[in-house]
């Protein structure tokens, strides 16, 4: 095959051109062929060829006609929503959430399967939940797997995608020791073998969703916090997750030591940030101080709601627990502020969404107090904007990003010389993709 001076083949160039057009239309909204040239840097001939291929593949469709100044009306093009589907899955601390999306990330179906009792992370039931959830959303939407680009999954722990036999998850805090999750899922037969499972840390999928479609849009350097039973974070540096570090290596921020010889963390160490800020430890401290009663022993989300209700009613023990949590969380954020100088810090996750309205002002105050003045002056600390579905949305973008990298081909060709990643998508994203999600 012909190879240019850059080492890229003609196939690489064609794939890159297709990817550029798809991403520009995806993140920038409907455009005419004439607008696509300047927007992508491609010649009019290349745009014409690529658009013709993508229309023939069913990936693009006409989106109306607009008048041009003194010229012929121009036909607008857009991504065809029904041309492909993605599944996003959040293996959370209280439930497994499964959602089916069309190509424009419009939700078509969802299901939630609870994890009981609290803290039960046996691999077998979770794999069964994933299998059941996939079957449920496909049946509810009445779609098959022929247009399914992949299944993206956000999980707790460190993800090794290069392990022999498929992705392996190391989840020390939940008792997962090198769990061969991809192989276990593949054995269920939930999707055909050619449909990929793409597994990543849940904090990273949350970060990807907020950067593509949420409160992270426009930022080059950000930290996105996943606040649930425990805490984790995704570091986005110069538009790519973890500064271009190995995929699946999350920022294990919850296991920074904030108190020498402090409380024991779920990971087994003493004094971790998670032992003072995660919902599980927050509720444990409330119980140790005599608060909560039977509520603490129940569902974790219900128990946290009870604590917030008690604090709202003026209960001093509940208020003290929230105040301590806010200070530790602010101190923990000061570490990432001093180390990485982010523009934005965004807080998400089910517990973060519940606690944020009650403790965010105090968290900001403590983060500023514990940080150096210069990096603290340039950072904003806010809530994520995508709500409880952020992890599943981010998980669904994993097969979507791979689809873009393949230039819109459903079956992977030979590995590309340069695969577009986060930075490429961030450079071309616009407001319209978020608007399509509603």
C-alpha cells in the first residue's frame, strides 16, 4: 500500500478524513459540504468523496436546505441517529445501570438492577446483571445487535486492557483481585463476539462525559471527582485523560493519605482521603457518634438522605459530620490544585449530587485555605452538569470514540498510524452535541 513521507498510508489518510468529517458534524451540528471544507481543513474534492462514502454507509443524512448569499441553496448534513447504537453501563456501588443510546447519544432504553446487600461486589451477580441489562434494553427498544458499536462499562478500580485474554480489573477496595471481567462477560453471550466490550474506570468515564457534553466543555485542564461510597477522580490535562497516561490508569485520589495513623480505609491502609469523605465512611462516622439509628443499616442512598434530613433539621451530630467531610474534601482538593493547577474541578457521582448543595460552599472555602494562592485563584469548583447518568453516558462514549478512530467503520481495519483520541474530539466539539442530548 502507498505510504507517504509521514509514514501514513492512503488507508490511514482516508480513515482520518472520514473521522474528521464525522467528528465535526457530531460536535458542531449540521453543516453544508461547503462549510465542512474550512471546518476540517480538507479540500472540496476530499469533502465530496468522504461525504459520499458516509452517506452511502448510512451514517449521514440530509438535515434541510439553507439559502446562501447570492448562490444556490446549500444542503445541510448531519449524523444519522439510527445508524448505530451504543450501550453504556455503570457498575456502581449501589446498582448496575444499563442504558442504550443511538449514535447521537439520545437515550433509547434503560434499566437499573440493585446490588444487595450493601457492599456486595461478588463478580458473578454483577456479570449476570450486565447480561440481563443488555438483553432488557435491547428488547425494550426493539433493536438488534447488528448496529451495536460496542458496550462501554465504567467500573471501580484499576483497569488493565492489555492483559492476556482481555481486560482485567484490579478493585482492591471491593475485593476484586485481577478479575478477568471481559472474559467473564464474553462467556455470557450477551452480544456477538464482534461487538467489543470496552471497560474503563468509572471516574474516567464520568470525566469523559463531563468534558464532551457537560460542565467541563471548553476547559483544557480539569479534575472530575466521582463521589460515591468511596471517592475517585479523573485528571484531564491538555485535553486528554490523565495527561496521556496509560488508558485505564485512574487518578487514585481517594487513597492519598490525609491523616497519619488515621481511620482504616476500605483498601486496608490507614488515613486515606476515602476513609473521611466517601459516603460509606461518612455514614459510619454518623453511626459511631450515635446518629442515624436503623437508617444507617439500610440502603446507602436512603441512609445519606436521612443524614441530610437530620442536618436540615438542625441535628448537631449530622451537621458536625457534614462539616468534617467538607473540610477533608476541601483539603483533598487542595492537593490536586497544588499538584496540577486545574482550571476546573467538577464534582459528580450519586453521593456528590446529593451532598453538593449542602457542602459545596464549605468545600470551596477549605480548598482555598489549604491551597497555594496562585493555583487557587485560577480554579473554579462546581458540580458536574450531567446528573446521575454521567457515568453511563461516558461509558457509551468509549465505543463511540473507537468508532470515530476507525473513521466510522464498524469492523476494525488494520491499526491506524495515528488514532484520534480525546484531544481530537475535544478540539472539534461544539455545543450542539450537548443540545441533542437535551
